[in-house]
C-alpha cells in the first residue's frame, strides 16, 4: 500500500495509538493473554541492542513510552488487517515523535533534541518486539516489519499541498559503523529530522516546504525498492510533486561536498552494511544492484551547484567532480577528477560505491524517467565528531555543537537553492 493510500486508515488508527501512548502503563503483553517469545531470531543490526548503551538512547530521550507500550498494543489486533493498520499507525506515531523531539515540540530527556540516535535505536527495539509477537492468527511478519519501517522513516508523511509554496524533498540516513562505535550518530539523519515539515525562504525569495525521510543503511532494503518508494510519489505530477530533490549522507571530514556524478555500481566491499551484508561489488569487480532499472552508467547532478556551493561557513562546500571508472575497452579501474569518459563503466561516483552513491543514483535515475528537468543530486555532510573519550558517555558539548553546525549549514545550503 502506498503512503497516500494509507492516509485514511492511519488517521483513524493514529488516534487510538496516541491515546495509548498517553495512557498509564498497560499490562505486559504475555500477562494480557497475548504470548510473545524471547527466542525470536535477531539479525546483526538488532543484536547490537544487547549493548546497554543502545537502550539508554531510548530510555534517556523521552521515547521510552514506545517500547514500553508497543507489545500490549500489538495484542489489540484481532486479525491480519488490523495488524497492518496498527503497525502503520505506530510507525507513523514514532516518526512524528522523532520529528517533534528534534524540533523542540516534545520533551527530549537528557539527550540533545536534534540527536538522531534515539529514533534509530527505538525503531530497532520495536522491530524486535514485532518479531517476538505471537498472535493467534496468520500474519506476514516480513510485510509487517516493512510497513512499520516505511511509516517510522517518514515514507507515509507527505507535503501539505498548500498553493504557492515550493516543495523540497530530502533523504538522510541511519547511523552506521556501529560495530566499532555504537554511539555513532549520522548528521544527515539529524539534519533532515530537524528540517522535516519546516518552511524556509529561498534565495530567490520564494517559500519552500521541506519533507524528509531517513533511510536504512541496508542493501536489502535498497534491493526491495525503498528509495523508489520514497522518491517516486514526489517525482510524479500532483500535490506531492517536488520542485527539488536531494539525498544527503555523511561524507568526508571537515567539509561538505555536492556530488557532480552518481555511479551505477556497487563497489564498497569489504565494507558491510548495518546487517553485516556485503554489496557483492569491489573496485576491481563492480556490481549492479538487484532490481535496478535501466539507466546510464553515470548521472550528473542538476542541482544549482553554483549557488549552493557559495555557502562556505562554518564548513567549506565543494563541488566534487571525481569518479572511478573502467574506461571503454579497458579492464582496470581508473580514478578521474573531471568526470567520466564516454563509454566507460561506473565503478564509483563522487560519493564512492556504497549506499550514499546508490541513493543518489537510484533517486536520480527515477528523476530522469519521471521529471528530467527537476533539480536533483546528492549532498555529503562533514563527518560528525566530538564523542567523549569515556565510552559510557553518550554525548558531549563538542559533539552537540558540531551536530548543530552541520544541521544549520544543511538548511543554509538548501536556502541558497534557486528553483
């Protein structure tokens, strides 16, 4: 079911969901005659919840009511259709709570409001609870998780459609690299949560509304079309059509880059995604992602890069024209600073051969099909630094200052766009 077709059922179910979140604590699911199992298998990403610091992001952020009440709420579903409506509504409620928390409309506990990590770890904990639920009727467990993931990542939340307001659609990412540092955040996720639903005045004087999604760092979700589901409704004519799209991810230390080129290939191995999965492609042997439609080897950005790179504080903003390719007739990869050559095969775009590059390629391949004149591209943020040396501490003043600076400059870069 698409985000627009879910709206009617979500509106009704969300009322009950929010009421449940405001009510006194309910009974445990197993005490209410709704059995759960603690032996449900977990994937590599979910297994990181065993680290007590990950639970602290939920408990100390004001989002703990979701994990405390979700199991009992699941037990109110009487059949598979009600289960679908329920996970849609709870996913939507979690997304809105994450946005409200980021934008200061919800209590944010001990952790900074704009921190993206509480939403990530709370969502993940709820997917484990969903896996442990044992209803007395048949369910499509994978389908329910997919619905919950989409809703809790903003895919069900569209533009207001108000006349005279331009529309900017952006995507960020979950934290990643969590095996070596589970406290990591992703400034792209933090930035888009802070921007979602806001209006800004653009450099040309027009008003624009920003809508956002936060994407998973998982190859499998990309294979199953999450990028196309997220961007597709905003690349077709109508009240949800965007005037500009850009994907955003964490990139290089100390600077922003606008990527001139997105490449078709995956080539990041041995780097894994958040579930420990390899892409299947390396620098020497790039691979094409499953389910990727026809398209060119490289796609050039159509963002207004001249005005967007004029924003040079507090970090420099550069246009990155580099790519890695296998030249036509060649067999080995070649790095080029000035873009691809005719007939070459993509190895990596300016953003590499990982999911940052792939979200740029997928969204802009779809843009070429549906709205070729629309501005679109990819923005890399600086690496977010400043985590405290004490590994039991989750934040620090330096970390929070850096996160605020990156989020503020993302907004300034979008403000500089001429549509």
